[in-house]
C-alpha cells in the first residue's frame, strides 16, 4: 500500500472516529451511573446541528477570534497525522518527534487562549488564565514522560519509540511504569477530564475549557468541540501505543494492518472503559489542588528517568 495514501486515510479515520470516542466515554459513564444517557454517536448529531446554525460574533471580536477555530482544528489534525495509529511505517514519521508534537499542541492552546481573552468577557479571561496555568505545569511533566520513554529507544521519534517497545521483551521496567503513570495523569489534565476539569458542566467556578469557548456559536463552536474530541483521541492513541505497543503494525502489509486496526480498537475500548470508571468514582478536585496533581505527574516521570539511568543503563 502507498505510504502517503495510508497516512491520509489513517488521519481521516481518526478525525471521523474522534466524536465517537468522546460519545463512547460519556455513554459508558451514564451506564455506570444507572442513567439512560445519549448514544455514543450523539456527538455527530451535535456537530451537524451546530454546523447548520448561524455564527454570532460579538462586536468586540477581532480577527483572532474568527480564525482561532480553524487554526486550532487544523493544527490538531496535523498533530494527529504524525502520530502512529495502526502502523509505524508512515511517511510523516520524520515529523513524529515528541518536541514537534508538543509544539503543535502548544500552538493550538495558544490560539485557544487568545480567543478566550479576545472578546473581553470575564469568563473567557478566567478560562484562558486557568488553561495557561495548567499547561505550564503539564508540559514539563509531559516532556519528562516522553523523554523517559524515548531513552529506551535512544530516539525522541514517536514511531521509533513504539517500534522499539513493540519489538522488546514483555518486561515491566520501573522506568516504563513511572513514565506511563505520569503520561496518564498529564493526559487527563490536558484533555480537560475529571478530576482537573468537567467537560459536562458550565459552572463558572470550575470550568476551564468551556469558559474559553463560551462566546462561540455555529460552525465555530463545532470546530472547537471537534478539536477537543480530537485531542482526547490523540492522547488516547499515545497512551495505548506507547504503554501497550502490542499489535502495532511494523509494515504496511494488509494482514499486519488488519491486526493493528483490531488491536488499537480493542485497546481504545478498554481505555474508554477505564476513563469512564475513573470519572465515575472520582469527583472534580479544587482548582488550587491542580498544581499538586501535576506535580505528582512530574515526580513520577522524573522517577522513571532516574530509575532508567540507575537501574537499566549498563
């Protein structure tokens, strides 16, 4: 199979599947809480409904507010395109460096925060301030977790790290355990899930992501919501492929790709169930406790790197 064609098809599949991933987590949460809940495909209906509505812009909105949805959505798609999903043999593998990936996500966050402050509302400024505060604590922990995993493969390329881990023996090294735990904690914070944020509420005292997009409507709101779902799917793919790389195809042969697609789908299903259980069992923590939460993620990632240097380097 042609590499570029496969990369394009893979990216389009992830973009299309992202709303279902978010809807599946919400549906599982409802079932665990003995509620009927919307079906997993409800986000598709919401996005279609929003795309048909008229865009309402505030009088104080500048061009930044208008272009932010398109920039955030486009940059998130670019970040998705460089992450191995089914196979590591991608023509975009050269761009799949962890620093480049974090840079793409930071660029999207930059425009999202600017858009929240652009209109001048108190909620938008509050949400942007909280988002920047959390990201300033989450990004060092994320990079530390990535670097710890990268030290095992002597490369910061995501495809190389996944290929190295999938070819290695099934041994739970301390560095992999600590860095995996740190990556999971950071992913929960970066995607705005409980206990850091609650995507199902608009309570002004607790919302972070929702506060920044409160002034959006119509197709602009649809793009912002879709980008948030893509970010959730992106971090989910990073977790399942880095922590449990079994099944990821190392070639582009049809049999390997089929096995990789089945493997990734099963792992995403289990991760969605795990996320639903965690969000059902836990309550949202106070905003002032978020630095302690992210500090724990950084310490776990740092312990992973130290254990790799002390115990595993020969």
